[in-house]
C-alpha cells in the first residue's frame, strides 16, 4: 500500500457510570474516523485511565489500587477493540494500558489491533519520574517492529520518543511510521515530546504521529490534567512542510486530525532530498570515536 489515510486522536478523559457508556464513546470515536476513510487510527498513552471511574471512588482515588482493579476490565476492553477493528475494517492503536505481569509488576503497553486480531504491541521502555517514583509501572525491555498491511511500524510511547536510538532501531529494521501515544500534563511536557518526535522525523526522514490525552479529569489522580495537540510530523525537505508539521489539532477541543500519507515519499526523500539525514547517520559514529 503506497498511501494510507490516518487519524490521530486528541482524546479527552471521561468519567463513566456504566461499561456501555465507555463502549459507546469508543465506538463513536472509531466510527467518526472510519467515516472519514481512515485505515490507521491512534489513541493516546494512558487513555485507558478513564476506566477506573467505572470501579468506584475508592478505586479511582487510589493511585496504586486502580492498577490492580483495572485488570478485571482488560479482557472486555481488548474484546471491544478487536470487535471495532473488525467492524470498521481498520487498524487501531489502542490507548496504552497498564497491564499486570506474572511477577505482579505492570507494563505500560500499547496494542495495535486489526480486522484479523492483535497485530502487535510495544511496552514503554524508559519510564518517567512519576512512573518510577510514585506509580508501580515498570519498564519494558524489547524494542518491537510491527509488521502490518501498510508496512512496518514502530511505537514510541511518550517519553520513549525523546531517546533517538529506539526509533533508529525500528527505522533501520524497515519502519517508515513511528506512532507516539502520549500523556503530558504541562505545555513543557507536550513540547518535550513534540521536539523528540520532530527530531525523530528529521534524523530518520520518516513520518511520526503523536496522539495525546486532552483536557481535565479532576477526579483522577493519575491523569487529572492533560495537555497536548494531536500532530503528524514529517521530514523537513522537498515536498514536505517547511516546519515539519503536516497537521495539528486545536488547543480548544478533543478531536481527530487526519492526513493521507504517501509512504513512497519516504524512500524518495532519502534518495533525492536536500539532505541525507537517514543515510548519514553512521557518519557521526566515526566522529564520536575519534
């Protein structure tokens, strides 16, 4: 597939009384993207943290206890994403989910679903101070490259996008799209991730898609304030925007942003661009070792 229409969410954290309320919301979001002809859609990091609202105040006000309690909802949550991917014939990067491991620890996991089931997943690899010092969310250990109908994909969960070797390994293995679900509570946090995303798009001459959580959820200790704008970043070269931002969301409301990506343009810019960041990556190694 040479071109793919993508939808990147600027997703608000809601409070629910019943599972059906959540299912209706997610279905509306996915249907809206499908009606706009999207074939790959992205939800943010920790968008799943709206689910503790279903489990009562003693759960959603307990920073640690909500992670344990959420595990009971995971099978139902996963089944809903599988159903929607099949119903609307698209790929869904679901909101990342703090998934408990056999040893009792948690991983911040982003799942990619397609019409035929789970395509792959990526655990967050480098944890923030909040995750390390206040939460019980531990780092994953493997950089994944996911094969899909539109080619190979990489996922950098939020803070991971600020470390260049992760995306570089994925791109070197054939990924031309890097998906970045994010959750930041300040403008500075959003811009750290944005700067990381743009650097990854620049140095790898690839597309990077960022999906943030959005708005306030005063009831949640975990995701009470959410700041960011859904954005799609590109190489800064012939045929691409001068600032490397193809599209970005409004600061006023939750929404989808859409774009049609020409995947062949990546090979073209790497071969014919004004600069050759992707090709010249290894030149720095010789300089550093001197």
